């Protein structure tokens, strides 16, 4: 028995349309499913009565992975935003061919990043990588990772 692959990363959002501005319009992820979930299986999996849940799957280009966004309605909700150093915080990382350009586009659309800039890693196994942590509308971190040019 072993893990056999990676399917998706899930993020709970407060406003699906605002989150789609970030994930679809800024990052360029493509919607592969947009619908509702709930019912007995959802209650059993999450161990809560979830109310109405809109779920959107977004394809990550160049991979079989997807990002799953949940927008729960009709149930009490609380923000879970945290700093990268706080336990329980999460992020996922996306490869890009232009970290500077994608970072600038996010800022132009009114989103922010942790550092306000793209950083080039100067030591260790990721030397030469350009990296930035973008912040989605609810405070979730999305890392941009541009590989260095091949030598």
C-alpha cells in the first residue's frame, strides 16, 4: 500500500467570483467543473452538515493536477488565514515561465504578494529559481516557481 499520485489541492473561499478573478483571470487556470456538492456523502466525509457548497475544479496547465475551490453557504464559517510560519497554514506551488510577469499581473489586478517582489534564490538546491508567494483573496498562499535557464 502506497501513495500513487497527486490529484488536487483544495482551498475554501469566501466569495467564489472574487476567487475566480485570482485563480482563473490572473493565474490563467481553466475551469473544468463548476457545480454544487453536498448530500449524505459530504456530511459523512467532512463530519459536518455543509449546507450548499459550490465547487469549482481548475486545471493546472502541464499536469494532471487540479485546484479545487469550495464556497460554503448556509453554514457558520470563520477565516483561517495564517502566516507561512504558523502551523496549520498551507500553500501550493505552481511552475511558471515568467514569475516577474505573473507577479506584476497579480498586483495590477489588485492582489498582493507576501514580499511585494519576486525573489531569486541564491543558494542551495534551488539556486537561480525565481519565487514569489502570491496571496489569494482570502489570504491563502500560492507560490510561483520559475526554474532557472538551463546552462
